[in-house]
C-alpha cells in the first residue's frame, strides 16, 4: 500500500511492456503502477534448477538435506526436518514483508529492490517469506529450497535470480534444556527482561545462549560437512527485522571473505503471531549458488543457467557426494562498450540504476557479464545529472564480434531512451 502511493499512478515502464495482465507460474495477474517484473525474469520462473538431477544446485541441495537427515533425528531415528521444494515463488507483499515484521518504510520494500507483479503480489525476495505460514501449520523443524528474485547488482557472485534454503528449528522449554543437568530452576522466558545486543526482552539469558550455540554449531558443522574440517569461516553481527540477535557467516573464497548466509534467533513476536508463542527458535537463510561456486569451482554465477550439455554433463553423477571440479570448456574474450546519458529531467520518472540494469539484462540476456556505473556528474549550468555505465559483454560458449555487440548496444540505447526517458549523450 505504502509503496503504491509513492509511485506516479501511471503504468511503469515494465507494465507498458507487458500489457494489462501478466501470467506467472500458471496464474494471471493484472498489472499496475508497481509492476516491474520483466520478460527476462519471467522466463526464469519455473526453471527450478534446484530440482534438475544433473545440476550443481541439485547436488548441493542433496548434500545439505543429507546433513540434516543424518544429524537431526528423533528418538525413533526419524529425521526431524521436513523439506519443502515446491512452494510457488509468487507470494503476497504481506508474506514477504509484513509477516516478517519488516517496518512499513524499510528500504527492502522499495520498488528498486524487488520484482513486483502488482501492488499485491511479488516474486519472493527470500525464502523467509514462507516462515510464518509453515510455523503456523504446526511444523517445528523445516527446510525450504527455492528460487528467489532481487533487483541486485550484476557481477560474478550476484544474479537477479538465485536460490536459497531456509532452515527453521523451534524448541519447547523441555527440548532446549534437555542437556542441562538440573533445568528445574530455569525458564526460557523472562518476564520483565530488557532487549540487549545478545538477547530479546522476553528471553532468558540461558535460552538466548543455548539457542545461539545450537544455531552456530549447526551452521559451522554444515560448512565442515560441505567443505571439510579445514574450512575458514567467521561470524559477523547482522540485522534482520525477523531475528534478534542476528549474524552472517562468511567463508574464504578466492582470497577474500564471501557472505554465504544470514541467521538469528526468531523474533518472539513472529512466533506469537504464528501460534507458537510457547516455543523459541532459530532460523537461517543460505545462498546455494555461492556454496556451489566454491564447492565445484564454478567461476561465474551465470553458468548455473546454462543449458549447455558441456556444463550439465559434468554434474551428472549418481551419488551427490561424488567430488566434482568444474572444468571450463574454454574462455572467450570480453567486449566492452560504454553508454552515457542524461537522467530524465521530467520528475514523473523516478530513475534508479537498477532500472537500467534490468533493461540491459532484458535485451542482452546472458551475453552481459557485467554492468556498472563508473561515472556520474551534475552539469553546473543545466542542473542535469549524467550517468556513465560500462557494459561488459561475453558469450559463454563462443567469441562475440564487435559488430554483434554494437547491434545489442544500440538496442539498449534505443530502449533506454524510450522506456526510461533518458537522453543519450
Ligand atoms: C536473507 O535473505 C534473509 N532472509 C536470511 C535470513 C533467514 C536471516 C532467516 C535470518 C533468518 P540476505 O539478503 O543476506 O538474507 O541473503 C542471504 C544469502 O543469500 C546471502 O548470504 C547470499 O549467500 C545469498 N545472496 C544474496 N543476494 C544474492 C545475489 N544477488 N546473488 C546470489 N546470492 C545472493
Ligand atoms: Mg546479507
């Protein structure tokens, strides 16, 4: 609601391209001023890479499932985590934001951050969008695998569609204090407690510390299960509206730290609204591509979308634990073209760089390896802003000619002028 009122009321550039309605995952939705989903993104919905048997995302997913199946069993030896992999990526704004206590004016709700179908529906920006509903259905431990969509920057570790696994585990007082010798004097709740850096107001310090320990050992053990005991990892404090305290886990990747997951202690208010206020719990959300890139030495996140048999056949193994090291078939040269333009002076266009990134990807598809803003300035007399972007083109399977690139580049210029209201310099 609050976002719709911020926009101009006339159809967005994307809605103008799509028409009055759009069909996503077999359902048809009317478009409106918030619609910003593009045909390029729509084509990714339903690909379900995490369910393709010869795909690296499927292998990493199986390895994660096996870790939870083997290490988390009940007294009868049955796995306690239920697994969901077929929940539709189309969710309501309420599921993606409100159910997770995301404040009404939080940056993550801006149209420049997510893909909106219309003012009521969007493509989930994270698998956390399903937390509340699954907890409400009575589950205490579950994993959700799925594709998620974000209007993000584009480089070798960021892509507008990627895959996450969500994990949630809830505990009763009895379960959490199971290993404590004399738990009779302990409670998971504290009535007049204060919110602090390391716990929520309603939680006792004992509960907060046991939950933190349980969460962090689970995730570090998962990292060791995937990468071996010697994996270098570190915890960084983080913030999420739906957990407190919150952390991110980073691992060493190509000589640098790479964030692979966010996690934390579930906000008690969320559990309360899901009918599980008598339990406490933890949750995490993990990016599958980044783990797979490290595990299989896949150099570029775009490769996950390859349908090339030279790529897929390398991951066609019976046992998901089979070691696989990706071997690039060959490396083709890059082509770099720049584009500069004046931003629209007409204030009814609310231009953001993500609008341009989408447009570039929509026209150039996976031929676009990188797009970035490398210069901007304001003309002192004209009071107009100019942006200069560098677009790096590279075909994954063959050499591109400069003429081919020029054709695409000119299409980008024409579309940017028409759809974004910019003026090429
Ligand atoms: C989240 O999405 C939270 N929902 C995670 C969470 C769940 C926190 C439950 C607390 C409790 P974040 O935006 O940091 O957090 O994304 C989680 C992971 O997704 C990142 O660590 C990264 O591995 C991956 N990721 C994020 N953006 C991209 C992208 N554009 N391309 C590839 N992977 C990405
Ligand atoms: Mg993060």
